[in-house]
């Protein structure tokens, strides 16, 4: 994690944390920034990265912080088939390609699919359920190039 990168996003991250009704702290800023720089990190990934950057935060605090961010919609959480929770920034509707073998997740962006799903559920409301977010995970194998 580069120092300059943290500075660039500091202002907007401060605002995002405050807007979510949380107190802006060094720890929260660092964790929010890490979610952007690491790819779909789990709690341990974030924890290890903080340690590398000499930020001494306990694993429990990292977990609680990530969960409170996710609860407030600051970041998204996803659960892989192995039950591991991974986090990521709120991205404009992208989907996930997941390889069970490699336990690897890649983003899959497709505006047509996004539009299609939005339109579909607008036309076909699910009785007794209101949709916040649609997540799609496509499971398969990455072919070697
Ligand atoms: Zn993603």
C-alpha cells in the first residue's frame, strides 16, 4: 500500500465514513482504503496487510469494522462456497467469476446483463420481497491462456 494512494482518497473516505454515521478514525480509514487496494480480501487478508503497514489492530476489530462497514452499505460482502466472507468496495454492479479449484474470484462486468436483471425484476416483482442488490456469481474454471 503506497502512502500517496492513501492521501488521495483520504478526503472522500473520511466523508464516506462520516456519512455512514461512524466516527472517522485512523483504523477505519486504513481498513476502508485496503478494501479498495486488495482484491476481494477476507478479514485475514485485511488484518495481515494492516500488520505489514505497522498498524496494530486486532483481528476482532478488523472483523467488526468490516462488518459495520458492510451493514452500512460502505462496502459489499460476499460469501464464497467455502463459507469464507470476502469484502469489496461498492462497485457499479459487477458480477463474479469463481473457480472452486483455485478458490479464485475475478470481477465480471457486463452492463447488458445488469440492465437486463434490473428490467426483469422491475417487471417481475417478487411477492413479499424488496431487492436491495443483485449479486451474481458464476462458478467455473479459468482456462489457461
Ligand atoms: Zn468484485
